[in-house]
C-alpha cells in the first residue's frame, strides 16, 4: 500500500476511537501519524455491556461530525470501502463474530485488546486469518512503551524473567484478567516471548498476582491492583542486573507508538507480533482467570 491508505473502523465504543482518529485525520495534531485517513465506520456496540452501550452513540457522532467519517450499516460495508481495518469494539466477546464477517475481504486488520476473551475464540480468529490469507495484528500500547522498547533493543538476550504491575479493574462481562490485566500480560509477552507452561494466581480484594512458568525455567509475573492510582511499572531481570521500567514516562504517548506500528503493518501486511504469540497470551489470561477461581496451577 502507498501513503494514502483508506482506513475503516468497526466498533465505536472505546476511547481509542477518538485517539486513533485524531492521530490519523487531524492535521493540527502534533503527534499525527501519517500514511492514511480513517474514512468509514460501523458503530457496533454491546447492549449488555455498560462501557460499550453508554459510549457508542457519542463516539459515532464525534467521528461523523468532527472528522467526517462516513457511517455504514455493517462490518462488510466497512471492508468494501477501505484498504485496511481497525477492529476496535471494546467488548472482546464480539471480535470473533465481527472478524468472521471481515476475513473474506483479506484486508489487513488490527484487532484491539483484548484480542478475544476465550482461547477458543482466539484460535477461531487465527484459523479464519489463515483460511482467507488475511493479515492480523493485535497489541496493547504497553508493548511499545518507550522504556521497554529501549531495554529490549539494548538487551535482546539474557533476560531471565520479568515482573509487571498496573491497574486491574474487573469487568464481569470480560473475565477478571482480560479487561486490564491484558496490558500487563502483553508487556510480559513482549519481553519473554512464547513458551509459558503454566500459570498460578494468588488473589485478594486489593490485588491479583499471576505467576507464569516458562518451559525454559524463566518466570514472569503480573500484579494487578484495584485502588485510585493508575500507573504501569516493570522490572526486567537480566544477566547484568535488574532494570526498573517506568512505562508511563514517554516523549510521545503510547498510542502514537502503537498506531505507528499498525500503519507499518497496514503497508506491509506483516505484523510485528506473531499471531501465535497473541493466541498464547490469550490462553495465559484464560488460565489466570481459572487459577484465580480454583487456586490451582493451570497448564497452558
């Protein structure tokens, strides 16, 4: 694709809708990400999910009136009118169904977090992508936090483990870890890669801690907290010592780095994150939810 990619969006019920559209379509935005315009959208929305139902009308109106995005009545109409697709529905439960309606168009598709809320749905999306030859990418912006990116560039080998901590509000329709724990797990997989063998969770009213054991003996943890604070931090264990990461202190917002990677993906059709890694990360989240209830180790 060239530098004038027509981008469609499916699911107008998350703050990412306004952020991404502003970065693409607003020429006055100091962080504008070049290469395309968001031109067409399908509102979607989940009536049984308050964080979706309460926001879809507002974001639909904003995109139509402020940014001139054409609204259509189906995901298929979005695919027909675009070169590449942002699937941003905030409800991970609908991603498999929506992608099943998009996959046959073979347009590069970014699926916002959470990619899915069951490993079965994640595997289903991956199977559709393979069947139709449709490029797919999914990621949390935390994967591309500047401090983590810098560390991984400087120390690509010799990482023996990592620990990430951040907010973990629980949204009942999305499972315990999927709603915000997904950010921490995405950062963990960006650091350690695939190969987790088992997960065990310890839970309290204030915290959840998931410990993952990798097949090669490395250990990765995520700690989600529930209080009024909002921050993401990490510690990465390397051969030369432990490195503390402030994942919120960046020259540019994390969404800028994420969308830059997405635009590269739209142009090349090659995701920087293997789909197999995304599917395993979803299984990690699912196993963490199971262990949270049972208190037992859960094998991936």
